[in-house]
C-alpha cells in the first residue's frame, strides 16, 4: 500500500504512526526547502507616500479650474487657496494667505535648491505656486485664467521672493516659535485663534 494511503488509513482509525527510523527526533517538523537554500521570513514594509507627492497630485488634478479670488474649492481657487487645499489633502494644514504660508516655516529654500512640492513665492510674497517638476510650477495665476502648470521663466526668476518646503515638523516648529514670541510680548491669542494644525 502506498505511504499516503497508509497515513490516511491510520488517521481515520485514530492511530499515531511512529516516525521513520532515519528521522532525527531533535529536528522540528516543518516544511522543507531545496538543498542549499535557506528559508527566510517574509518581511513586510509599509511605505507612506510623502506629503509633497500627495499635495502635488492634488494640485495637478485641479488644472483647468478657474481662478477665483478667495477661492478654496473646485468652484475656483486663488493661489494660496490652492496651496492650502493641496497640503490639507496631504495632512498638513497651512495658514490661509501667502505671507502666512511663507512665515510658517523657518527653513527657506533657495532658487537653486527647489524641489517638487516646494512652495515658491513671487512679487514680494504676493503670489505662490508649487514646484511640479524641475523648471515648472503649478498655480492659480490671476482673474481670467485657470489653474495651470507653467514654466519658470526668467521673469519669474527676477520676481522670486523665496520658497519653503512644507512638512509637519516645520509647521510644529513655527507654532512653538509663535507661542514663544507671543508669550514674550504678552500677545498670546485666545483658544482657536491660531489656525495652524499638525496631524
């Protein structure tokens, strides 16, 4: 009778079969691997998409939506409103205006070190866009135009006022700095007045 049939018959009868004489009783039973190979546990790693990638994807999907002053929805965006919603979608809540968004991060990024996701400011902090790829940004330009990706021209370079790289650590640092400054000056706001949040 084949070994498999013997095992099945023994199991039905409630019998326990002894291990073959050649088996090493000190070796734990388990699956075998081909000779010369070692069994390794499968390692699972969870990777979180960086906030800048989530924000950039959001902003790029809004291309074609009209510019609306004060807009923060798909009915229309202004420049800082688009940045606000893009990073909020990524879990980082920015202040509302361009000047506040620039001030929210202590580390400033130079023109030569811009990367996708960076917020770039122009015209004395009067306008903001987001770097989409080297040499380009996505932004809501002005009334009568739509959210678009635009090449960073020499004209843009001449009006460049600075850039920041949004991240939770940067927002948290900004909050602590503002607390210290306001407490020192006796200007600490009432609950709810500070609108920067960290998730």
